[in-house]
C-alpha cells in the first residue's frame, strides 16, 4: 500500500512544532505500540510523541497528520499482502541519513513496545524475543557509514529484517483479534 502520509510531510509537521521527535522515530513508536496493544489510543501516543510541545492548542495540524499516520499503521500491519513498510527517507537521501532514520525508527519501536506492554503479554516465540533484542541493537547501531553498494545492501537487509519481524511480532501477539484493532480517539 502506498503511504498515505509521506515521510517529509510528517517531519515538517513535527519540526514546525519543535516536537523533539522526527518521522522515523514517530512511526516506529506507533508500530511498537500497535504491536503490543493492537490499538492506537490517541491519548497514549499523543502524550509520548507530543510531550515536548508547549502549546497543544497549536498542534491541530500535527494531530491530524499523526492520526492519519496511526490509521496507516493499523491498516498496513494488518494487510494480508504484507505491505507494511517502515516510514523512512527516500533512496535519494544519503546513506547516513537513512541509517540514522533506521536507528531512530528502531528506538521509537522499542519505546512503543515498552509503553504498550505495561500489562501481561503472552510468552513470545524465541524468534520474537531475538527480534526484539536485535531491534534494540539496531537502535544503537553506528550510522556513520560511507556510501557503497555493500552499505546500501546491508541497510536494505536490516530494513527488510525489521519489516518482516514487526509483522511476525504483531501476528504472534494478536493473530486471533487482529480484526478488532483501530485508532481510538
């Protein structure tokens, strides 16, 4: 599925409000929270994603953008065609920008999982536990790399690994109730 909300649009909206978080981390958080809860309650992610904004009254456009992004996360993660994709800079961006965005996305994902997993969760398959540990490591990865075909290939493989792992994790937790998830206001 094509992105409803573009990476640059989300970034511009968040930067205009000095939100302290950018598009990749924001999307990662929403995905992590959705994996843990199978819902995206606006109040919860609003408190986290917009915590650094002084005047929430000025954030109406930002909230509209984030609600669209949250809806996109719900639809994409439940799609039968595995169309889910990380919201990252396009391929025209430098490899360093894209690597930083993957690390930020991963940090947001881990935060979303943590905040969403306050209650008891069922035991995960070993593959899921390993995936979460890997995402934590990716969030700390070195992002200063030289442009090369090998670096491009490695970044693609990491991104694809995360994409498939997120789908696997969501399905492991919510295979039975995935039809009931939604964005709550």
